[in-house]
């Protein structure tokens, strides 16, 4: 695996000079336009990777704090309640906004019915948009299959995103409708009213129908949404756990919203987060209502989730993991403030506490907004400029010590080549050109571990000149990935790959004992030279 056959055979169409067990991708029969569509999807995925996690964290903050007001029945300061009412607009919980409640004059059951019908209406709009997009593709696009796949990915992402946004509001509204509180009137008669809305009597016959509707909504949404997500993710668990396979897998792309922001080992984290939101709503509604124990258990749940996030670090971007911890701390601060407020405070003290909570909310929201804007606009430009500047600053040293740090944009990658030359743990190998010279380009994606491995190969291998080691020209930043990837440029072996030779149907040539011995000898010779100069392959 490590060397280059003097007869003209290389293991992966131009590897990284030490190889990593590459095997060429099998032909899929896709046209060049399908491959170009894939390239567009990968470019958008590079941006989605940086933005999607931060948007989910922003929504975690909004959904986490805005539901506490209704579920805990604590007299939070007026300034904080006003801020929460504005934040609800971002979570699509429009029926809990105070202006909407006053304008529509609905009771809690009317709001629950409207909220339960909202997902169906929005999914109907997504379906209509999907049908319109397919009609447009059939009418104006040449390769319908490629564009149809893109439309399907966008439509499924929109549907999953809507379910993600509406889930916390649905869980809180459904759970809150079940408890009833009893009151003794002046005439000595005991009557019960819905805790969520004291205008709704629990003694009426119509209340049984309202409870039945709330139970049906709970099964359909609170239980049904995570079950549906699990049904979509579980068959793909092996693909999603592999960083190389999941990015290009046709079955995984439509459900990318559920796993794209998380590292491969935590593809299931969205299900855990969904369970945690439902558990928080359940505790705040049913466990020791109106008592200190209720808030205490909510704090325990929040600290447990904080501990899990510290242990798991689920997001693929390290900055997202830090932001998620700040959001957990903010929700814990709100719960601690609820403990203090339930004990009773003077008006001035309550107002001062409200101003401090509003200030911390605004600072965290501003930090998240800046992080999203930075990931979308500023950060890619800064990283691309920094990488290009580093390449220019090291150009003289590269000539002296053999390293080649290439300028961004100097490498042209043929994304339309289908199938690619090969693929392995560091990424996909595609044909390309370096200053009009045909080369093989390994496209190393966003994983920091893979980029470090590629950088180690670039630092070590250009100084190694040997007949059985593929020559490495150098590396350049991947401009299409906004500086978050790297192109490793190697010698192109025209005779094909070792994998293709061994698995070819020509047994007379491929499986001849002398041919196999020569291949083994060449590979062992290349590895022996690496070991002689202190380089360990590590992935034969």
C-alpha cells in the first residue's frame, strides 16, 4: 500500500505518499452534472456546518428560558417578561406572544388547537413548495435527477427544521393542559379549573374532550417527533458514525439537519436534546407544582445536561461547544432567580434582578448573533486570507526545505469527474491541474484531525524522493470551503489504482504470483525507506 509500482500502478490514483488504505469509489452511473450538483451541495454544507450549530444553540436559549415563565408560575420581573415575549417570535410560538393573546382573545384551549394545527399547515406549505420546485425542474432543468435530488434535500431539511423549532412549544402546551387546581368557593362547594387557564372549568363535560385532544397532540408530536427522528437516523447509524462516508451518502443527505452540526460520534445528540426538552417541560408541569422542589428538580436536570455536554462535546465546531455551555449557565441563572423570586422580594430588588437578567440575555444573544455572522461572512474571509498569507510568508522556506505551501486558487480540482480516483480516511482523491500539470488532489474536508494528518504528510514527504513513494507537490487552502479545508496535491499515476488491478476480471495478469510478489516488494521497499528516514506510515 505504501509504494508506487515501477510498472505504473499506484494504490489510489495519486495518494498522500504513505497511503491510508485507499480504495477507489465504485462507479455510480451518475452524469457529470450530478457530480457538479454534489459539489454545490458540499459547498453549501461547508457554510451550514458553521452556521447550523450556532442557530440551534440560539434556539436552545430562546426555548429554554421563554417556557419557564408559563411553566413555573413565578412572578418574573416585567422587563424580563417583555424580552421573552419578543424572543418567542423567533421560536414560532406566535400564540404565546402577549400581543397575539390580547388581539385574538383566545383561551388556552384555542391556543393549543392553533399550535397543534400549525405544523400541519407549515408542512402543507413545504409540500406545495416541493411540488412547485419539481415542476420548475421538469420544465427548465436539463438533468432532472440531479436537481430533483437537491430539491428533495431542501424540502426534507425544511420539514425537519420546522419540527425542531415547534417541538418545545408543543411539548410545553400539551403538558400544561392536563393539571387542574381545586378551589373552595364561599358557598363551600369545591370546583376545579385548568391550571394553565382558570377560565376553563375542569368540571364541565367539554373538558374531557379538551383533555383527549391534548393527549392526542402529545402522542402525535411530543412522542411522535423524536420517534420519527430516530426512525430516520437509526438505519444510517453506521454511515453517520463515519466522517468520510456521511458527507457524500445519498441516504444521509436528506436528514442532514439532524446530524450535520454534530461530530460523528454524537450523531444521536438531537434525540438526546429532544428528550431533555420534553423532560424539562414534564418536570415543570407535573412535579411538585408551586413548590421549591419543582425548581430544584429543574436545576438538577439542567446541570445534568450541562455535565453531559461537557463530557460529550457533541458539536463538530469547538466554538459551538463553548456557546452551548454558556446557554446552559444562563438557563441555570434564570432557575436560581426563580428560586429567589418565589421566596419574595421587594419591588426595587425584583426590578434590579430583572435588569441583570435582561443584560445577561442580551449579551448572550449578541454573542450568538456575532458568532453566526462571523461563521457566515467574516470568519471564512479571515481564514482564507490568513492561509494565503501564511503560504506567501513560507514560500522561501518551502524552496529550501522541500515543503510546498501552494497559493489558494492555484489548484484546479475536477469536481465533475465521476467516479473520483479514490477515497480514504483523509478525504476524496480527484483529478486536477497545478499550473497546467495533471495532478491528483486529495480534498481534505473540515475535520481538524484530518487536516493535521494531511499537514504532517505535506511537511514530511516532499523531501522524500524514491521510486516507490508518490511525490507530494504540496498543499493549498480549499477556497470553496472558505479556508476550512485543504487540498493535498500529489503525483498522478495514469495506470490506475492497485485496488482496481487486484479486483479486475483479468486474473491472468492481476493475480499472477510474480506480479503480486513484485507489488508486495515495491510496497515494502517504499515503507522501508520511510522507516529509514524516521517516518511512520501508521495506516497500512
